[in-house]
C-alpha cells in the first residue's frame, strides 16, 4: 500500500513536471506573445518574462517589436523624362500591434518588402531625373506615405524610408558630365568678362588721370622699363610711344599738302631760271645790250619751264629753291647768279646751226 502511494506521488510529480515544462514559456524584453487557444485569439498579450500556457491547447506566437532594417532590392524604371535608372532603397519599420501582425497578415516582413518595391517603382515613374538626384527628401517622404498607408492595418508602422542609390547608364553619365563642364565653362567666361569690364573701367579712369598730367605717362613708361630690367635679361625691350606714331601720322599729310601748295604757287607765278652760261652764249646777245635776233636756222630762245627736271634739264633752276631743296651742281638758282662748273647736257635741237653739239664727258 505504501509502495503504491509512493509510486503515485512520484507519477504525479513527474506529470506536473512534464506539464510545467510543456506550459512554461519565456518572452524576451523586445518581444510580445500572442496566444491562440484552440485557434482563437486571446486578447491578453503576454508581456516579457515567464508565462504559462495550456499545453496542447494554447499556441504562443512571439512577435519582435524592434525596429527592422530591410533593404529594398534595386528596381529598374523609366523616369517621367524618359531616362532609364536603377534605384535601390532601405526601409525602417516596427510592429506596433502584435495581434494584428499575426492575425491580419501572413508574413508582415514579406508584405512590407513587396509594398516597398512597388511603391519605389511608382515613385520612379512619377519623378524626373533631377528630382531623383537632388530632391531626395521629398521623394523619401512620398515613398514613406505610400508604404505606410496599407501597413497600418497590419500592425506595422513605417519609421523611415531612404533612397540609397541611383544608377545611371554610362551614356547618361557622359552627357551629364559634358553638361556640367559646359555650365562651369559658362560661369568661368561670365566671371572673366566681368573682371575684364571692371579692369577696363579702372584703366579708363587711369587714362583720364594721366591725360591731365602728361608726365605721369612718361613716369609709367620708365616704371615699366625698370620692371622689365629687374629680370636678369640680356635684352631690354623699350616700348615705343604710340603718341609719336599718331603725331607723325597727322603731320605727314600736312607736309605733303604744303609741298604741293608751294609747287602750285611756283607754277602760277612763272618762277623760271636763267639758262646755263654755255646755252646763252650759243644764242648770243647784241652789242648794245638789247635782245639780239637768233642766227639763221636757229629756233626761238629757250625759256625755263616750271615742270622740267632739276637734273640738268633746261628751265628747272628755280624749282628747288621753292621747295627748299638744295640746287644741283651745274645749274643756276637765280638770274644773274654764276653757275658752278659741272657737266652740261645738250641736245641736237638746242644746238645752234653751224656749231658742234656738246656731249657730257
């Protein structure tokens, strides 16, 4: 009898131990326990710590309440401006209602992942390429709202969504690089033109100041020469004043006009020169000092022409004096002035009849 009692007690203790082992559950701090008794949801959610369930009757589902970081696979899409891109993202979410996460959705992780992929494709099709590259904060907010709307019924709260990377085709990368380079070159040219404009204004002010003080230009020229000579050069470059060239340019037409005026005055006034001595002797003069008749066969006496050449031709003695040019040896400069010895030029037409024509030695 006693032995049977001892065996019964041991059996009861073993049964209690087995029941306790089957019924005992431990819920961690970041978890919540959802109990289904005979397939029916128990409203009391088991908190962290030790808890008991009815073996073979209750089933405990543990739900992680931590924030889950889930990468969204890269999605290929076409933007609103017809650019093919490849975008991937990352999503942060957590379970706020353990019972809904177990009852209303089969696998809330898979559901959130699929919803994130479809929402990302939708965002890509509604956005431009510039928005994907520069306005990501707005796109992240829109993507979060699109995913969070259906996930509220699943007991899941979307904490944050971030677009991680935007991959572009190589051709588009090269095009964008050329565009950025052209834009930078445009800005550089604008800055350079602005600098040239400011420098020109300053130079105009300096030129006006130097115009009031002409000595300042000479001092600036000497300063430039000193700056060039400071470098150990074997050649010294001396700037030539541009004002001198302008002065010569203005003076040259005036001098030419003055010379032409003198020539015209000489022609109109009939300035002529006496013939050379040998030529006057060939014609001869009367005994009484009056004009004598030319010999037989001889032409009329030659007079000085205003446009004859000054190199020994008849009648050009007075033209060099008018122009301020020294007379050529062998010609007379004024009537009655003795001529210097020199070669004479005579033609057959000018030689009187019966005389031997003179030739130039």
